[in-house]
């Protein structure tokens, strides 16, 4: 069993993706993670896959969305709108190391879960909050998901399409997953600082801020120049060997040679067109930049002359920087991904043996493990309340009143 974070108790209030992924990863290292959900329906993410994500996912008897974000956790179904429910959460906070949530500021005040309140109850608690737009400013209470707060608002979406073509909508949970890794780094840092200094603290991160940081080179340029970021177009890419090309069978190859002059001779040899190396239009970085559109047209013709499989075989024998543009299904069968344990087999108590994504952070001495399946709604409510000292009669009365589920 994963043991290194045993003794660390994490409370999660909220749902969706960015916040719960953090608890799932901490749970894989042994932390006790309690996911607090509203009685009745529970976290909406339980139902997202069954609804097909409005056409963005394929429903399946295995609720892989829920397992990906919420395995390694217990479920407490609790009505935070009731004073008794808030009292229970305060008692739980007194026993916790981390209070992890994606509540907006007004919700934290409404449910009496602000950092000043919780830190009085438990001075050692670390409060970690993720929002769409941050805890300050005129939009602090505006709701935001990955697609709007991370992609659209930050400038990422604006830069990810050619002129005259609609911007690409993000894949499910893409910005959420990046934000989760940032939030995890903050929590682990705060835990370390607490152990070193004895001082706990509040930390916050937003989807918007994370996206702006992720787009850092473009935003840094805007800050310095006062001008907008450059959006290169595929047909006129200034460095044509850092571009994407279509094969004869309508697949794509991505070239990634940022250090273009270093790789240019080897590239010309790899594609079996050595005459290009010293062509006056293309021989140096400067002239390739000047004649970029012409070179892209030449390379379009060359890459369309062979199939995807043929190009993979040819380019695999070279030392240039490139990659096939693979589908998600192909990734699950990629020998490099398999060799590095991107995926793990798991005997699920309900679904049987399935494959899931492994914790991407590889620690040499700490084994990440799946400690339990994603919980049924309220599966651990009674167990948690008994641990807080509630009598059986009190628990049954709270069930009857709808305070817990």
C-alpha cells in the first residue's frame, strides 16, 4: 500500500476536474481524501460521462471520467446549506491537514468556510482554493470552467487557429489538468513549509492565471512590446521545419526543429532531397525565413508523396526532431508510453480488470498506487461521522432530515 502520505487528511468541497484531480493524486501516495458532495445528486462529474459531455465523449458502462478524477477517495454526502451540515464540516476541518475547494468567494462566506474561520478552528490547516478568475477583482464570483476561463479568456484560443478558421475548442479537462498540477505543487510546498516552520497558510490558484502563465512567452512579449502576440500561419511558417505536414494518406507529421540550422543538413538527407541543403533560397535560416512560403509548398509536395507509415519508418532512422501526429487511441498503444508506465492495470471491484492513467509524477522511492475505487455517493458518510464522535441515533436523524446522505 502507498504509505508515504498516510496521516495526511484532505477534505475536498466542490467538484468538476481541476480541484478533484489533486486529491486523487495525493490519495495515490496514501493521503486520506474525503470528497464532500451534496446529498441526492452528488458531484455533477459523476454524471458527465453518462450524458456524453454534450457530444465530447463516448458513454460507457465503465464511468472512466469519475474514476480518473475521484478514485482513491471517500465520499461524504453533506448538505452545506444546513447549519448542521456546516457544523459537521467544521468538526471535520479540525482533524484535517488540507481543505481543498473550488468555491467562489461568496460561497466560502455563505457556507462559513473562509480561511479566517477554518484557521481559528485548526491553525495547522492549509486551505487551497481554485477558481475561474481569482479571489479578487470584479469577476471574483463569476463561474468559470476550463473552456472559458483557461482557453478563451487567456489568449490561448485566439492563437490556436489559422486566419479565417474558427478557434479550436479545448479537449475536456485540458486546462483543468494543468491547473491541478500547479495546485498540487502549491499544496505540497505549503505542507513542507508548515513542517519546517510550523506555519500553515492559504493558497489560491485560478484557471485564468494558470493559462496566462502557461502562455508566458507570448504574454511576456505583450508586456514588453505593448503589441499583440504573433500568430504564425502554417502556409507561411517562418521556420518551415518547425511545422506540420500532411502525408499521402491524410495523416500528419510534426517537425520540431527549433534549432533549424543545426538540423537542416540532416533533415534534407532524411527526406531524400539533398539538393535542398545548398539551394540559394533555403541554405540558411535567414533565406529560409525570407522564402518560407515557397519552402512550405516544396515540403508539402514531398510529404504528400509518401504515406504516414512510410514517413514514420524513414524519419525513425534519422536524428532530426519530429513526431507523428497520433490519435489518443494510438497513444494507449505507444510502446514509449507503455515502457514509462503511463498506464496501469487495475482490478476494479465493480468493473473487473481495467486500464487507467497512472500518476504522471514518478518518485524513485514512493510508489503511487490505486488505493480504492471512486466512491458511491455518500458511501463513507456514516464511517466519517462516527469517527467524529456522532452517535448512531444522531446519524440516522441527520439522514432523515437530509443533512447527510
